[in-house]
């Protein structure tokens, strides 16, 4: 395989030829089952409207993506067949079993903070829209369980959470398949002496939300999840501090807790209140809500800052479950929604000329999917309560929120100035050079020999398309001018991540059902 790593003026052409061969070996006929050709248009009607997009196909692919991010021993029913087992000794550095879970994005590190948030959002997607998913519901639950099985391992010891496997700096100095990893699989934890209220409370939220998902289908597993969530939240609340204070060299700048831990404590308490129905969590929220930032004006919802999500979730308790003591959260939730409605009083969000919500240059699509999910979920709560959003003297209906969310999802799927779908494998034009080690390198089936740490950089820096299609992966997306270079080295725009897809699952389920595709 010297050809792959040979440097000459004809390098890119040679790499293209070889990777094209690997594409057919790695993806083969199995790719046809998830090929983009079925994604263009359909003629389902909803209230006399024609759905331009096949939301059901996009839903299927958005969930399938998680199989490409799996770490550990892969199951017999693994559908992303170019992947193989990896990280089978994870945790051994500290004599614990940390095999499993997900790689967060295009590298080979298991970051506990974004993995927990991904789990919470996948679970919330199923809680709100799982009843609409039909044949995809088992796949969505499998994606959640792959994460929660790992989070149970990571929280097995009281007052300790193993929050990361792998040294990110060393991992990023290599471009190699997860199956070939030879960088040190260091293990990092938070405990009484090195607290991490943010990652702990997010982990508690994930376990509690997943407990709701499995309550009917697997009650014994649900009870295990909920019992662990209670214990982990107590640890988060008792031993206060941000995890990046004690683990700064390991977690920063990758997943620093920039917003502090207060938002996660509010968010975690909201999920435990919802999952347990225990009045102590309601009292905790009433007593501590303001201190934890319930009324702070922040309009970004993602893996770091959970305030907006907590406000929406707690507003449901007020609007739908009639918990009057949480009435203030309706105003807090409205403030967030008003901030993202174009042209509304107090609107503070930027949109690209093509209409995409734009928060920041690095992985902006995560904010597009998370905000779209909150818009649809809040619209659902408002409809149940027969009420609206108040922005100053203006009123906005649930229908307006849904239309904003639809425009964002449609942009992601191809309704944009470039005609580019930002979901890999969906539509005729999608990113071909995503920033993802496993996708960009020849799969094990076509290239059984190990690809060494530095050998892969010649592929990273080439213009050849990735040989393995990471179906369903949503990349960081275009810049503020709707431009997208499709460069593998451009991690800000070309890297996928689990927390981009997780909230999109719920949004796609809603639209697929709305247009009669499910």
C-alpha cells in the first residue's frame, strides 16, 4: 500500500483511484440500501402541501450515523459494516471497564461531557416524538442504549465519574482508524477532590431522560438508570465545581465548560423532576432556579449551555402538567424563542443570506439542530396548552415556530444557495471529504494491514473523496455567507458530531410524520 502514502505530483490522482476502489470494497452493495438517490423528492401530501424532502429517509440516516461512531465490541446486527471493533481495552489504565460508548466526532476520543448531552437529546427526541417514529423507534432506542450502557460503566463507582478515555492532544497528532489506535488510552475522572458538577449533572440528566424512554419497554433497565441518575445528581450538587478546572489540560480547548456548572444543575434537576416525580426536585428548582441562572439572558443551546433547554422543559411542567409554581419559566422560555425569531422584538440571532441560523463558525449546525428541536418541542407544548409566544407586544403562534424550524431543517437537507445537503448520504450533492478518520481511510476489509499514526495524514491532506460513507453524518456546515469548501482539513465546517445529530432525530421524526411519510 505504498501508493497511498507516496508523495509525487500525481499523488492526488493516485489516491483518488485507490480510494475509489476502497469505496466499493468497503461500502459495496450494502450502500445501496442507504443510497442518496431515494432522498430527493416524494409526493406525500399534508394539508394539500407536497413534501419536497424525504424526511423519513433523512430520519433513518440520522440514526444510522450513530453506528459509525460506536466504540467497543460491535454487535452482530451492525449496519455500518465498514466499521470494526475498537477500544476493547478502554479503562484498563485505571483497572475499570470503559469499553463501549461513542467517539464524539471525527477523532478517536470518548469525551463524556458531549456524549452525555448527546444521550439526553436523543432521549428527549424519543420522549417527544418517538411515538411518531414507527419502524425507526427500535433503532433510536438502540442508539440511546449504546450510550447509557457506557454511562452506567462510567458511573459505577460512587462519587466518581470517568469522563474521558484517550489523550486528545496525542490522538490529534495521529490520523488513524479507531481500529488501529495505538495512542495511549488515558482515563480521566472527576471525584470529591476534583469535582465536575457540569459533566456529572449532564450525566444524571442523560440517565434520567433515558429512564423515561425505557420505562415501558424495559422497566428493570429503566429503574437501574433512574437510581443511578439520582446518585449521580447528588454527587454533582454536593461537590461543586467545573470539571475543566481540574482537568483543563485534558478537556480544553476541546470541551471546556465555558458556561459553568449552574446550567447543568438546573437542567439535571429538571430531568430528575420529570423522571422521578419526586417533589424534592421541584423544591430544589424553586429554591435554586435563580441562582442557577434560570432568568439569565443567553440564547445558545448546545453541549455547553443548557439553560434554554431547561427553560423549555420546565415550561412544559407549567403549561401541560399545571405546576403553577413554575409559571415564571413560561416567560423565560418565551425570551429564548423570541431571540431566534427573525424580525421579532428582542430578536438577537444572526442568519446567513440563505436563511440559516448562524451562531458561530465552529460546528454551527449543532445550534441549528438544537434550536430547531426546541422550536418544535415548545410548539407542541404551546399547542397542548392552547397558548402562544409573547415577544413584547407581538404574538407568535406554534405554527410560526414550526415554520422556522422547517426552514432550518430544509436548508440542512439541501434548500440552500449551494444546493448542498449537509447530511452525508442524503440527496444528490453532499460533503464528500468530511473530517473523520474512519470515513477517510481505507476500511479494514479492503486494507487489513495497520495504517500507522502518521501515515494517514497524506489522506487527510488530499482532495480525494472519503472511501467510507458515514451515512447520516451532519457536518459543521457553511459559513456566515453560505459558503462550504468541502475540505477534509476544515474541521470547523466539515466535521460531524453526535450532538449535531441527536436533536435532529426528533425534528425529522416530526416532519416525516407531518407529511405522511411515517
